[in-house]
């Protein structure tokens, strides 16, 4: 930096930019040593260091997946009892004749735990003793986009920070060479592929540095990650230094977190010229590992993204989110569900197995599920959206494996036993990361906001 620029930066600007830069970098050590800090890890040390969220976008049916209902099969084709549905929110079936649609797959018991899992998931069923199936989830939004917003942010109000952004804000990143929050997506062929808005991984009113970064699943994960012809490291470094100096000059007029974010992101982009090619170079992966996942990588599939997720976890990425868009089965749920399940079954099993044998599962929290479930009533040969009861599972750091929690009624309509709200899921996730969800707050427009808003309870029975 030139002497002129250095002299033009005020003390206030210096304190501001170091507050955003050095403060963020030092947060991890602060949490480790300052037991009075609001975000101090609980004792003993936090179980989880990172989260991998496997989002089955479109609303996978719990009735074909993880919630066996023999009574619903018995009542197949009969009128749905009005006592279940009267006054209840129904999406596209409103005003139609409601008839029971029995489960389209048999269920079997697996592992020493004997957990019941659909025969549509033969490989995922091998994880029965590693996963905790929560069969009593419920949410508040019945259409895809607001339901994804609710699952990601804990509210249906757009513009709030996503859970990945909250985690990154609270704990900081463990890597300087890759973003701390990475998003990958794939598109299946088994159902309608509903669009996923980028606001699902947005930082909202948190500083922009906490926003998720979407990596592309085919080709280079990040556009322009390679330097153009004629540009070497020294010349690029010179340009970045000049831009940084200009940003610091602007910062001199008053501390602005977005200017600090801009400086940090330029530096991150510079480092990613090396880290991203190394991340996606699978030449060091044995053939056995590629066969385990069922991919050679870089093909845009969910399997490829799962392998990349493991490599991101190894490199210290804090929050990894994988969307698979294939689960909206308003028709032909038997055939469509089979296709969607096959697209994710092997790779999900491979990811958990691979993390486990590398010693990473013990401090990685995996969440598998969608934004809502499907109705026990048929929509022709399919099922409609359903928010009153659905299933997901968790595995890894601090989770009680081989355990089923909660239940829906005999037809799979209402969560009736040990009900778990989305805010409870978020509170439990943060607890496993060593954060008290009531103390992870950010003041915005005169109010202290948090991921769980004014609700949320840690679901302690599912903890190991």
C-alpha cells in the first residue's frame, strides 16, 4: 500500500476492518478459551464440527420411505376418515374425494436395532444401526419454495439468514482456502424437479461473507477458476492488491461490513485458483472408492456430489448442502419413487460409510430429508404435499444410532408422539455444534434475531 493511501485510512476504519477480519479469524480460539462467551462450546467439547445436509427436494413420501403403515395398506381405496382431514390444510386435493392410498413398497427390519426401512432403499437400510429416524417431523408451509425457506431459515419470511449462514456466523470457518458454506445440486428423473432459489443459502441480514457458495456439479465447480492466458500469479496479485487498496480507501469513510466482505472474497477467489482444482482432482481416489459411490466424479449426479461432499468435509468446510431435485410425486409414485430412491440410495450409503471408516463421521452431523412429506390420500396414482407429519433421519456426531423417535398416527397423517418442529431440529443441530440456540443472535433493526426465532427445543432423546 502506498504511503498516501496508508495515511488516508483513519483509525476508525482500521478498527472497523480489523474487527471484521481479525475478529472473524480469531473467533474459533475465543470460543475455545472464553467460557463466558455467548457461543462458547458446551462441556464436554462439541460433538459436531461440520454439517452435511442431504436435501431431498420436492417432498419425499415418508409412507414409501421410513414410516411403515400397515393400516393404511389395509384401507387402500377406502374413503379417508373425515376425522383426520376435516379443517386441515391440503394443497391440491382441496375439495376432492379423499381416498386412502396404501404404501407402495414393503418394509423390512434391518440391523441389530431392527429399524423398519422401505425395500426401496436396500443399501441405505444397511445403515440402520448408524441412523436415528425421526418419524414425527412437522412444518408450517405446504408449498415447495416457502417450505424450503422454512426448513432453511426457520421462518417463511424471505430475507432471513439460512441455517448454513448462521452456523458459519457462529463458529467461523475451519479453512482459509475454500468457502465455509458450500452448496451442490443435482437433478433426478423420478419426479418433478422443482426449482431451488439461491435465497435458500443466502446470508440474509448477516454480513455477506456468511452466504453459501454454490459449486457447479459439472465441469469446473467455480467459473473462471483458472487464470486466463498471459496472467500469472504475480500480475494477479498486483491487481488484487490495487483493488484492496481502493476498497480500504472507501472503508476510510466509515466502517462497512460489505466492503470487508468484498476484500475477503477477492482473497478467497485468489486462493481458490489452487484449492478448487486440487479438490476436484480425483486421481488420488482409489477405484474402490469410486465404485463405492458409483461415480467417476464430475458427472452432475447426486453420487458425484456426495463424493465431493466428503472431500469438502476433509478440507474443513463447515456446512455442506446437497440438493437432489426429484421427489415431487403427484402421480405414479410407485414408479417415480423407485427411480428417485435408486438415484440416492447407493451414494448416501457410500457417504456415511466412507466418513465412518475415515474417522470423520464422529464429528460430522448428517441430516437427510425433504421440506415436507406426502399425504396418505391418493392424488390419482401419486400423493399431494403434506406438512402434518413426515420423516427424516440423522447420523454422525452425537446422534443415537439405531434409534427411532416419534410417530405419526395409524394412517401417517398427524405427528402424534414426540412431535419435532423444524425449529427443534435447528436447536438440536446447533446444540451438537456446541452452540446454545437461544444465544446465537444478531441484532437487526432493533431486534435480536436467531435461527430458531422465539421457539425451538433440543431433542435430547435422540442424542447419544
